[in-house]
C-alpha cells in the first residue's frame, strides 16, 4: 500500500477495483488486521483502531468482519455449520447456550437457509450455500463494516446474482457498510455506491459509481471499463488495449507507475508522480485528467 486513504459512509458500499496485483486484497487484510500495517491510521467513529490496547482490539474484532473469496476453503471441513456459526459468539460474547442458538437460527433464516442445515458439514452444500454460511458467520457479531473480498467470483454465474441480492438485502436490514473488493466491474456496477480504482498499491481514481462508470478520467480506469461487456449494443465502448507489463511493486518506476502503459503519457509523467486531485467531484491521480474524457461510445 502506498498512501491509500478513504472514508466509508454508514450503510454504503465502497468498491475497490483493479487488476490482479494492484493491492485490493492486501488492503482488505490490512483493514481486518489479518496483516499488520507498518504505518498509517485506521479510524472507526473517531477511535484509532491501530493502537495497541484491549478496547481497540475488541472493537475491531466485533465491528469489522470479512467474507472471503472461496467458500470451499474458508469453512472448516471438520465442523458442522452450527459449530462454525457459534464459534465467534463463544469467543467474543457472554451469551448463554440458548441465546447463542436463537441468534444462530435467526441468522440462518436471514441468509435463506433452514434449521435442518445446522447439523451438516460444509462439503454437503453447494458453493452458493457455502457462501451464504460464510456471510452468516461474518454477521454473527453484528458488525458495522464487512470486508467482502471477491465474494462471488468463485461461484457459478447462475448464483452470483442471488448472493449479491442477499448482500444488498442484509445491508438494508442491518445498516451495514461494505468494502467490496472485485475485479468484475459488472458486479461492482450492480452493488457499489462509490468506487476506488487501485493500481500498484495506489488509488488512481475515486468517485461515485455514476462518476466512474459514466465519466472515467484516469486512462487505467478507462481501459478497465472498456473491457467490460455490455448487453446493450448502443453502450459499447471503444476497446482500449494496454501494452507492457505491470511494474514491480517492490521496485516501482519513478514518476507515474502507469506511464509505460498509458496512451496519454508524456515526458513529465515519467519523472513526477501525480497526486490525487479533484475534478468535478471525483478524485484523479493523472496529469492528463483534463485531456482524457470519458470513453467513446460506438453505435451500430
């Protein structure tokens, strides 16, 4: 990560997008403290969660939860579903056995599963059902923020929409805020309120969903959107093909990290790194942001 900063509004979804290796999943692991940040701050309702005290640690554990990409790997195959859902309650709450059971049954109903499923093992469920269980586990402590790392990319296309709609329903019911990590922009367009585009560990563009999808200003964002299929032929975009290799995050080039692959790059880009600046309400890290208008729409 290199200077990534953002705010997450209550009840809203911030989507983090970019190609493989841009730092999306690393950011998710840092937010949940699966990986320890080496610098920076993480504030929740005015309290820095990175300070080393028990109160901050407990608050972080309860209020920020994660749903992982692969439901086939994120559930313990040796435990029944009842044990999987009960575990966070046993560790973090003083609830009685009866209270835990009631909470588990309530959450199972919320994610569309039945009480009879509680005594089965993960391998007895489909991928979509497993991800519903993973979502239920993430909500057992009643978090305010859920980090969803590619939550539907490992699922069949036929069940992706079902899981996305479930997540949106749960967001309404519980007032959840999502950090939704994805490389699939068609999924992001369906669920996001705001979008942050990352490249090589940095934020290169940030704005509302409408701003990013209707008027992308960074050449990298434009290239990502041009690769997204459109059902409506009137909304086809001119395909932008990126050339060159992704630079090494260990030894990034001087200047703009995207300069070697950018169709708008000029000499200044190779020597100076652009910072995020505001353009009509959205933030863009590009010297050519005024030159690169939104994508060309072709009409047959």
